[in-house]
C-alpha cells in the first residue's frame, strides 16, 4: 500500500509540474503539501508496525502534526503569492484570471 501511495503522490506532482498555469510559488506550495503528505504516510506506516500502543499513538499524532504544518506552510506560500501579485488567482491586486 505504501508504494501505491508514493506512486500516486509522484503522479500528482508530475501532473502539477506539467500544468503551465501554476506560478513557481504555487508549485512550491504544492510540493510542500506533497512532501508533508509523504512524510505523514511514512509515519503512519511506522505506526502500523509499532510494538506498543503508546508508540503507535505517538507516531499517528506526529503524522497529523506533519500534515497540518505542511498545509499551513503551503497556505502561507500561496497567500504570499497572492499578496505579491504572482498568482493567477490574485484578487488582491485585481489581476485575477476570473474577473
């Protein structure tokens, strides 16, 4: 199952990289999320193999924290892109593609 997840994440990253509409900052945010997701998946895999209930819980909590921090960092990167006017969805400066 772990290889399947890694394959899916890699395919997602490749699809995002092929998209010409993403700015470098948006791509960076996507990569941050993908890396956090892979790390969290690995932690959950380790939790499944833990020898004690306490260790399993600790690893699962760590996985949740990694996901949350990855999402927050990616959101901050996207917000920075919006404020700087470097995003296709920049409603702050009026340069939004959906005017």
